[in-house]
C-alpha cells in the first residue's frame, strides 16, 4: 500500500475539477429523460423503445467499454483517460441534437456511453489517490454530488431550453461545456501517481487473474450485487420521474424539470454530502460502518419512495410559479436518502484493493451498476407501463415505478451481510492481500 497522500490546495482543486466533470457526465446522461416526450412525438416510438434508448443500448456499450478503460487508467494514469473521455462524450451529446432519425439518435447515445465509460471509475480512483483514508468518504461525497447536481442541471436547464428552443437545441447547448472542462483537467490538474501503479507485477497480471482476485473477496461480491440492484430502482426513477409527474400529476415539462431536477437534485446533493461525513465519522470507530451506512440509508428510502408514487393527486403549494404535488414532499426525503448506497460503496474499493486495482474494481462495480441498473431499470419500467396501460390506463406509469421500489430491499440485505465481512477483511489486512485472506475467513 502507498503512504497516505499529502493534502494540499492542489488536491482540492483536482477534486473540484473531477466533481465538475462528473456533473457533466450526469447532465449528458440524464438530459434525454426530460426530452422523452418531445422525442416520442417526433419519432413516433413506444415507451419500450425509449427504455431501450435510455437503458439497454446505453448500458451495454458503457459496460463493454468500462473494464478496458479502468485497466488502462490503472496502467497509464487516471487523468489522461478521464480528460479524453469527457471531451468525447460531450461531443457525442451535441451530435444527438442533429439526429434525423431514431436510429441515428440511438447511435449517438451509444457513443456517449462509450465516452462516459472512461470517466467514472478512473475519477473515483483518482479521488482515492488524492486523499488519505480518514478523509476519503468526505472527498468522495463531494465528488458523488455530481449525479444529483448533474441530474438537476440536466433536467432543469434541459427542460428550459427544450421548452423555449426545442429538444435538439437542448442537446447542443447542454453538451458543449464538457469539452472545455475536459481540456481544463488535461492542462491544469497535477495528478498523483500512487506507489504500485503500473508496477511490473501489475503489468504481468492478466485480466482474468485480476478479475478472479477481485471477485474472490466476499464483501466485494455483496457490494457488487447491492449496487447493481439499487441502480435498477435509481435509474428507473431518474429516467421516468419527469414523465410520471407530467402524466400522473398534470405538470408541464418545465415544472417537472424544475421539481425533479432543481429541488430533488438539491435534496440528493445534500444527502450525498451528509452521507460522506457520517460515513467517515462512523467508520473511524468501526470499519463496518463503511458499508453499514449504505444499508441504513437505503432502508429509510424505501417507504418514502412508495409514498411518493402511491400518494393521491393534490397540490401542496407553489414554488416560483410551479405547482408542487403533495406527493413530492415524500420525494424530497427519498432523494436525500436514496443516494446513500453509492458513496460508501465507492469508498470501500480503496479499503479492499491496492492502488493498481482500484480503478478496475470500481469499473467492475460500475459495470454491474450500469448493465443491470441503467440497462434494466428504464426498460423494465417502460415495459411494465405498456403492460399496465391495458389494465389501468393513464396511471400505468405510477404503479410501474412503485413496483421498482421493492427491489431496494435486496440491496439492504446484501449490504447488511457485507458489514461483518468488510470489517474482518479490512481490520488488520493489507488491501493487496485481502483476496488471499478472504479465502481463509469467508
């Protein structure tokens, strides 16, 4: 293991740039969610086809590209992979705005996925390189504010641009800043190079040997399953929430974007930051809390999510001229806790693995999150909505989304089972020997 990194202003600057890149990642990923209705209208496609566009197609290519990108970052360094990936996916997002057919739009979204595959895992590894273990969850929580802020800006700004200038302009305007941020990372950030990165031993180890060593850690396997299933509900809700508010609560596209994006995104960002501080504080006393905090937050989110989707129609009050359904009050609590599984799980990677494997372990985790979560979440809800429509009509989407909330109970169980294993595997065991120790203690 490498010695603890020294924290300076350069560390904080690098973290800020990486966090902004992660914001761009999620802006470009979820922008399509607020544009579903106008895209359906122009191309005449079904909810299932939209589920393929936002789910399976994106997830499949993100997954195929993720592990090679993580392995590359563990060998040549995190910064060049992240910078080039950010520039690539931002350019592809802009090209979505010039698609003349649904097939062309699908092709550009696939290329967005390939670009984004090189962003997340190397960024998490780079944040872990920048900060010592006692500050890592807090640093990662700042980085992990990217998804809620990105979704907020993607839905809020994207909805506004689409409302006034059309859905094509939204892709072009929202995608452009990522190119500049990628260049900023490449030319202004000094990236650390941890000991052991691209060592002769790491270079000689084959991909399959690395994969077997990572999957040999039982707590990591449970975290992998938990994250994948939590992402099913998360991505389904993130993709279809605007359409749910439009269809079931009668909101306009701009109102839905404001509530889910700005208000919900703010609650999720505060929740993510809170989770990081709570995790660092509790994990300092007992390492099992690194995973236990994720289980606790996810459990609290389940009843809040069910109340949001099943609460009857009705307006609680207005914000800036936007109607706020009573049900949305429960969503604010759900958004605060629903992200708690992510930061502790990402932080657990650096506790279980040496620097030369952190990006690959994170990439494998993201592979499960993306292939299962992004791939199946939007598609399952779209399919259920089409099926339920024949039985219950216009409220089909409401019950399709409520059905996904029950899946969050499985991650709670997996994370709870992982707590004692993670505690045992990290208590007195160096990360580069964890897999060997696990074979004895599991």
